[in-house]
C-alpha cells in the first residue's frame, strides 16, 4: 500500500491509497502541511511501533 497526494485544479490536496484509488480524501494545503510536519517530527510513530511489514521488517518508534 502507498499513498498518493497531488494538488488538484481547485488548489486542494487530493490523497488516495494505491489499492483503492477510487476513494479520494481532500484537504487544504495548510492541513496537509501540518500533517507532513507531524510525520517528520515523529508524532505518529507510536502507531507503528512494533509493527512488522514484509517490506521493512520491524518498525520501531525510536530512531
């Protein structure tokens, strides 16, 4: 699974999952930027702590 994000003609951010491309979430550029900053800061790492994936192995919350 991967997420795809693009800026639409309306200036909004359109986000979809590659496995279900017909479902599109739309958000403002400001909200998208806040989300990206949170990801970079590790604010969501606890959601994947201890999760193991075939692509990446075990995912830890600590770098």
